């Protein structure tokens, strides 16, 4: 594993997921289905390139996602602005002492060779030992459905949050970053693979971003999606490039897809131009 790999830790091991209150752009407190119109507007105004054209599923998903054809948003069963909200109490009690607002970032070199325990509490202790812990601070949503598309093991709880603050162990260097979707067995609270997402706020540039994420049922299965703007010094804030990621809440990556309005050719050309510019400056 590369020395600078950063990943989120779930019970199944290391899953690499390059994983304020909601702003006026992106995520809102409305029903999940309210995202449909702005998503369709973005998809209609942009031309996305399929990064896995060899996968028929990914090609078809993009075509249907443009109009959300055949897709239904999954709505949360609980919402809260803060982690101590009584609306989350029963879920926190069910999974105690496992926190439901926690995410981990781990350096590949620090976890190389680690044999992860399948016991949820021992697994968390390992993560606390080898990784950096962050706590979600806002816009909590809890979903309950067959997230991993496996009816044999029952339903799962999926916890979404934003504004992950940490590292908890080093308050002096604390920063705020994206949250994500974190999944657990509804029966035992054993963690399963979650899904990455980008908050509707760019914490580096300190400005809201029109990002959208959610969970949809599609062709009899459940998928998470993450539609987010590529914001940088050379971006036009009013008309940024976008990426779209699609994944499942399990380790089967056959139906994981990625798309971008920034084509691979353009990325390479811009990269060469930047390197040439730096050489000229020298």
C-alpha cells in the first residue's frame, strides 16, 4: 500500500475512499427527493466522461442518472443538527459504546501488516491506535434499509454526517473536513463498508459549493452517489468541473463507477502545461 494512502476504516479492513449546517447550495434539510431538480440541472449542463467504459452498468447508470430515470431516493428515518440531539439517542444507545459520529483517516504505512479484528470494539481500538479519529459535527441523518444488498443478514443503519473535526487526539492541529456515509448492522452494530461524500462547503477556500450526495434504489439494489464540484485556484466558481462517484455498501466493486467532466486527456494536457509553466518560471 502506498505510503501516503489515506483511508477510512471499516470492519472488513481498509477501504480506500478517495471517502456548518447545510449551506444554501448542496445539502439541505429538505427531503432527499428535493435534490432531484438541481441534480438534473447540473447533469443537463455538463458532459460527463465514463471512467470505466468497459462496464456496461456504469455506462447505463450515467444515462439514467441524467434524468434520475428508474431511481428513488431513500429518505432518512431520523435527522439532527447536532450529535447530542435527542432524535439520535435511541440509535446511539443501540450501538453504544461505539460512536456513530466517528471516522478514521489512516496512513498506509501506519497500517501496513495490521491484522484487523472482526470484533467491533477491538477493531475500533486498533483504529484509535494506528489512525487519526475525526468526529462529525452537523447535519446528521440516519437511514435503515438493506444497504449491502444482502437480505440474508438483515437491514443496516447508515449514518451520514458533515463537518468532521479532528484529529481528536491533537486539538492543536484540528481541522474540519468532509463527513460521509458510515454503515452498521442494524442488529449488532458491526460496521460494514461505508461510502464517501463531499460536504456542500469547501473548507480550504471557505465557501459553499453546490455538491449533492444521496442513496438511491436502482434496478432492485441500493447505491450511494456523490456529485461534487472540482474547486481550485484555476476553477471558475460559477461553472466548475464536476465528478460523480457511485458505490455500494459492500466490497463488491463491480458496480462502482466514476465519471468526470474533466476528461483524462484534458487533465494530462493541463498537467503538462502547469509543469511547463513552472519550468519557465525557474
